[in-house]
């Protein structure tokens, strides 16, 4: 939905400053701007188009500056403000789609003289063209739109709908082959214009674009799928991978078993070692015990030997003469007592002789006398020795006897013998005691040795050795299996990577295929919908156009005085595919004989009606609720047709803003239509229409000396001091309006 | 601004129902897809957009949702040779 709310024009050609507020009343949507020919109707249209489309909306080299402006260095500013409401089609407010917003396009430009050589050269140029796009906030303030004005205009006021928004009726007749003055439009241009209008308003052009783009995408997806798919090796690689995974599982199982076995071995080993340690602790004692036993044995042997020796000594002592001595004690002692003095006195000379000889050898006597050779004492001693030598054998015998009895006398002492005996006996007892202790020790050692299980230790050691060997073997197996597993895992990783890449390609291929399929389904849907719309809805458009045409052509009393076909001669109108070009549409007018009449065979008024019927029907069919600013819409139409066209336009257009002349509104039927549908009315009066001669139809009074067109609020049968024309005051039905 | 939206929506909806019934799809989603494409194309008519990529993304998203079980027929067509059962098994 689109509706204009306000149009303000400043310094645009013949307009000084005018403000028009078209009706937005849905029940009374018609706005009439009455303006005689040359009062600025077309200029008004161009001002609106310029506001919407800028330079593109103007004819070439169009001067939009005020007519009264003389080129000067200052220049003159021109602006047009177009305020309109739209129901949120702008995607800038996507979150509020469907809500009605009010926009303003403010377009302005400054016209300055062009750089010229000649002083009378009136060429000009425009600078500083600006376009603002504002949106009204709920609180009434205005703010610029984030998107550019041109984008919003393209969205809300598309160029291809310009003829449906701001209609120059002469240009619109191009749909039907042009006006009498504009028959130079080629058939191709007419076809193109008609086709564009139909495709734009029915949305077919969007379908076509979308279909074309989807077809392209479908092909792209298809190519992508074909490139990605087609890997024959993938299955073989997949089988290899499956085998590797099985191998991996097997190795993992074996490693698990081996690890478990190794753990068991280690547990057994640990247990055996603990047992062994326990046994060895005992065994360590065993070694000590054996050592002690060996020591015990040695000691026992030595003690035994010592005891035997003691026994032998004791026995020997008992077997010697020493036993005799105590028995002959008295005799022995007596003998000794007898012999001792002799001995002491030297009467046992042998000893004494030996002593004296030794003195001679020493050269000194015990009394101190010199016994050296040559001394006087020596010869006496030598004489004595010589005498004693004869008795040496007897002396020796006495000496021996003395020694014997002396010795025996010593031994005859009973205490010495008892002591000796006690001593030996004590020794013997000690040895016996030692032996006894050694025996006890041995017993203890034997008992303790009996507790130690040597075979068990041997077994434990054997077992430990065996377990060690097994554990070593197991560790070796485990290491080998783990290496193998690592190798397999590396292969799995590498192969998986390759397979995954190819699977991704295949998935991409599958995805691309799916996308291709979806794209083709959408193309198919768009084709079918497009065909339906194109056929059915175009047929409906055609039928609607015909209905409207018939209504506008109703009650035509007679044809125009024109050699070309008038409305009555046209039996059927509508839209059809162009002969020879299925992609294009054209309007047709068919006579009662079923023959299509080319535009040149149809008079101007009929072509205008045809075009108007087409425009209105297309807006109705496409539900395009937009304003229609139309200039010279009813031109060339006869009374009934004019009335019908006015009524049909007012009744079927969302916001008709019609620029009409007095002649277009001369009958009461038109006035009734305006009274029925009219919501706003204005009159444009060109001050150049003031004539001193006061001919009928001239503007009565000059309000503004400049050549401007003034606007007032007078309706079709009203006049005021600005717009009054000669004869209106006297004409029935006209009233004066106070400004 | 696309005119004739009501009629377009009606025709697209009709087509969606037909296609959805044939291929066991959700017609609402299909309608939404096509209308989104039409909207993207329409926006491109007045504003320079990356229209091709946007439409491609719409298609891919829809195809992705299909892949999650909405259209076995589409999947089998998409797979061509009946698909990789081993992949499916995995």
C-alpha cells in the first residue's frame, strides 16, 4: 500500500511554493486538481517525478528552475518534498513488517548559470543535488533512514511502476500504441512497455529472475555433486579400514590378555619374592646358625681336646713320683735337712767346684779377692779344685741326691699337691662345663636349623627364576604387541583421514545432490506458478480490463467523427501474448468480426480508454494499492466516455489524483462523481492567463506579477480571487469561495 | 516491492502442497522457502545484495533439514546409488 500525504513544491518552473495534500480517505479517495491547459498540470507531474526519481524522471535537458529566475551568480534553490505512507515494505524495518510508516523524500538542487562565453547565453547547470529520505517516528519527529534514499525509492516507488504512480496519460497510451501525436512509438517499444508492466505488477519478473538463478544454482550443485562423488576406491579402503579395526581389536585384546598375564606374573613374582624374602630371612639365620654350629663344633673339639689333656695331666701326675713324695715326706725331708747344710757349706763340692771354676773364669771371688792369673789367691783355689776333682764322682752323687731330695722336699708339701690337683680338677671341670654349654648351644642350633625349609627355598628360587623368565617374555611380547598396535593405529589414522575426506566429498556430493534436487523442485514450482499466473492471471487481467473498458465505453451514443475505429466498434479488449513472441504481451482490441485492430486503426480516445482500462485492471488484479497522479487522463474523450472513465478511475484506484481541465468537468455527471468520490480539490491558475481583454476563460485578476502558477483550494465549481475566470461568476452552479 | 503477493503466495502454496505430497515434505516449509527466495530476488531488484549466495544458503538450509529425515525419497535421489549403508550404519 502506498499513499501520498503531502506534496510541497518550491521554485519548480512555474511553481513558487505550492502545497497539496491529496485525500487519503479510502471512501473518498479522489483528489481533483483543476487546471486549464498551460496552467502547470504537466509541470506538477514532472515535479513529483523529479522528487521520486531525480534527473531520470525528467525529460532530457529539462530546466526545472523558476521561469522568473534570471541567471545570476547566486543561483536559485529548487526543492520538492513528497510525503507518503507505506505499509512497511521497506526491509529496514523488517521486524515491523506490515506496519504503516510515513516517509518524506526531500529533493533539492541549486541551478546556476553555466560557464558561458556569450553574455546572452541562458544555459544553466544544476549543482548540489541532495536527496533526503526521512521516516517519521511515532512521536512525530523525523529522522533520516539508514539506507540511502535511492534504495528506498527503488523499493517503495519502483521505476517500472512510474506510469502507474505518476501517469502522463499521453505516455500511458504507449501501452495501446501511442497517441495520435505520439504514434511514433514502435511496436517493440509498446510490447516491451506492456510486458514490463504486466511482469512487474504480477511479480512475474521476480519469478523469472528467481527461476533463472535457481536453474543456474541447480546446475552448479549438480556439477559439485558430480565432482565430489565417484570414488570407486572408497569401498576398498573401507574394507581395509575394517580389517585394520579388526586387527586393532585383536591386538588390543591380546595386549589386554598379555597385560593381565603380566600383572598376574608380577603378582606371583611379588608373592614368591615376599615368601623368599621371608625364607631368606630365615635362611640368613640358617647361615648364621650353620656358622655358629661350625664354631660350636670347633670349640667343642678344642674343649674336648683340652679336657683330654687335663685328664692326661691329671693321670700323669698321679702316675709320677710326685705321688711318692708325700708318702715319703718325712724321710725325704729329713734327708734334705741333712744334706742342705752340707750343700750350703760347700760340702757337696761339685756344685761348688763348678761355682769356683766360674769364679776363676771371672777372675774375682765372691769375697772380692782377686782370682785372676798371677794373683796370690788363685793357686790356693786351684789346689783345692784339684783335690776336689778326685772326689768329683762322689760329690756329684751327693749333689744329685741333694737335688732330688730338695725337689722332692718341695713337692712333699701337701698343699702344693692339693692345689695342683685342685687346679687340674678345676680345669677339668671348666672344660666339662664348656662342653656342656656347647652341647646346649648345638641343640639350640639344631632346633632352629630344623625350622628352616631349604627345599622350599630352592623351590621358591626356582619359581622366582621361572616367573622372572616368564615376565621377561611377557614384557617382550607386550612391547612387540604394542609396537604392532601403534603401527596399526597409525595406519588406521591415515586411512581414516583419507576415507573421511572422501566421505566428506561424498557427503558434499550427497548434500549437493540434495540441493540440486531442491533447486529443481523450486524451479518446477516457480515454473508452474509462473505459468498459472501468466496464463490464468493474465487472462483474469484481460477479462478485468475488458470489463472496465466496457464500463468506460458504456452508453456511447455515437462514434467520433474519425475514420478510425471508435469505442463502439471495439467488441473485445484485453491482453494477449504477442504473435511471434511468446514472451511478450500486448493489448488488443478486437472488432465484432474477431479481428484484432492494430493501433493505427483505433482512434486516440479509444486508445486512451484502452490504456486506462489496462492500467486500472492491472492495479486491481495485482492488488497494487498505490496513488495514481494522472495528467490529461480524460483528454480526447467524449462526454459519456469521459464521465465513465472518471467514475471508473475514481472507483477503482486507491488514490486517484487527477489533473483535469474545466472541460473534463463540465457535466453534472462528472460533478456527481467528484462529489461522490472526491476527498480533496485544488485549482491551479497560471498568472500568465490574465488578459486585459477579459475574454471568456481568461483569469480575472493578476495576483502575482511573476509568471507563476498559483494554487488555491477551489473545487470544480468554485472560484476565488486567485482562480476566477471570466464567465464563472455568471455561470450556473459556480460559487465563490472565500480564501 | 513485489505486487500481487497474495496471488503469488496462493499459487506457490498450491505448488508446495503438490510437491510436498509427492515427495513427503512439509508443504509449509516448502512455501516458506520459495517465498523467501522470491523475497530475496525482489530485494535485489532495488538493493545490491549477494542474492546468489543468499538463495544458495536458503536451499542448503532446506536441504540440510531434509537430510535429517524429512525426505527419504529426496535422500535416495540425492545419493544416486542408494547411499552408503555402511556410512548409515555408522
